[in-house]
């Protein structure tokens, strides 16, 4: 199990971490198997999305804020929206490894999704042969 | 593969099952690997969330009911909202195991999410070395 | 790793692929372990849902379109709604294998969820012993 550090610079922020995950896959020495990326935070998540047009990220952040407004919750810390978004996006993604590389669709990138930043965060990565 | 029983007492109910999952990890005898928790129901799900302030659970249940209202669907059983919430929250979470223990973030707990209770339900757990 | 082809015939379309995934599990020769289904697309996803009443699928498609309207986004391709739905539904589901068969709840079926069809798509499948 290894860890990838992520620094976010705004409250909501999608950070492309594909290169770092690919590096962990290569370092694992596993040629064929699965790679799970795990987000150990309750106000952030991990997803796969397109990274060619930055508008897709902007649209996703805006839509999530429309789906889960910041106001109208009880939790005294004032970040319930971030908790709920994190469970909607999810905390683990399992991908495949072939020829020591992550198998992704043509348009897929791995994104850390910050919903209560800016902060220093981390993702955990494990690669298993199989 | 083992099974964890969950009893829910209201229609929407988030139940912290972290201790039961940790016990299954310990019983598996696996020191290092992955642990997948699987929800075999179509009107319930599994997620990770904070369990220090119970308001987070209340806010999540309320938000999900705002996102997917109970009325306005076709399905004659009248629980389409529960089906849709279950797919939004998801049915599997894969976590890591180190030193015979589940690796969770400081604030993370594993929650069974009931959307059509009260019922007796179960979660399936498998731990794989790797 | 194997691939399952899926042909969708409308813009939003949930296709039951349970039989194809069961066939891949059987072909893998693995008696006991895990099976991960991975969606390599950014405007589609994979989920588990009921397939006895087709109204459940219709309600889910309609609800998702209410949660993420097609209009009001920046992305010039005009399919931001499909990108966002794909991240809400998710791109990987991990299930268990026992006696060379996928373990599913009584009402569960595996669905490919198209949000920007009609298209020819594929799902990736890997079965690992454990």
C-alpha cells in the first residue's frame, strides 16, 4: 500500500492524479492484476472523468453544488454538503493492470475530488497480481 | 466470504458496521491485502462516512430524500426512491488491510445505508491477501 | 481481463449484462474469489439494480435526468449531464464469486448505464481467486 499526496487550492477542486497512480502501478512490479485507489477522507472522493476539456470538471463541480446545496443542514461544522458529495462520488475505484500499466478508457483520468478544501490530502493505492 | 447481519429500525437508516467488518478482517487471518464489502440489496447501499456527529447521518438522509423524492415514480411497489438512492450510494466498497486491520481515515466509519426499511439485511465481506 | 460488448439504442439506456458477466466468471475458471466489472467510458457507468419490473429502470433514468438536467452546462459537446451521471453511478463494482458463479442478491442484476448513446460500448471484467 502506498500513498499519493494531493494539494488542493480551492474549496471544491478536482485534481488529476493519473500520473501518480500510474507511477505507483509501475513501482509495484505487478504486470497483470487490479489496482484499487482509496480515498481516506469523508469530505472528498475519487472518480474517473475526462480531462481534455476543463469545462467538464467545472460543470461537475457546479452540478454537485446544485444537487447538494451548502445551506440547509444541521451539522455545526457547516460542511455537510461536502460529506454528502463524498458519498455520492464514492471512496474507492478498482481498475485493471496490464503490462505494468493502468487500463483506462481513451478519455478517462483518475480524479481526486475535494469538497472541503483547500487542504493537503492523500489517496491510498494498492496493486494486487491476478 | 462471510456475512454481517444488519437490523434497521426506520425506513431510512444509516447503521455503523465498522466493528463487525473489523472483526471479519481479523477472523480472515489475512495480514495484508484488500477487504471488499458488498451490499446484496437493491434498496440499500454501503458507504464510508463520519460517525462522530450524528447530524452528518441525519443531513445525508435528508439530502438524499431531497435529491430523490419519494413521489413521482411509476414502479408500483412505491419504493423507486430507495432503488435510485441505492445506485447513487453504491453496492461495493474496497478498502485495504494492514496488520490484520482495516485501514480507514481518521473520521471514516463503514455504514450500511437502508432506504426501504425497517428490515433485516446483510452485508457480504471478503478479504484477499495481496 | 476480458471484454463484454454492449449496444445501446437510446441516449439513456440501462442494459442488463448479468448473463455475459456470469459467462466471463465461468470462463475464468476461478471457483472462489472476486469479480470486478469496470466501465472504461466517461459518459456511462455500471451499477446493480432490480430487473424484474422495467419501471425501476425507467424511474432511475427519469430521476437522473431530473437530478442532472441536460441544459445549463459549459462543456461545448453538450453532454456534461452524461459525464456527471457517470460519476454519480460509478465506474467499478466488485462482486464475489462462489462455486464458479457470481454472488448476487435475489433481486440484483448488473446493468451497463448509457447516458450518451446510442453507441457501441464495452465493459471490462477481471476475476481473481482468493
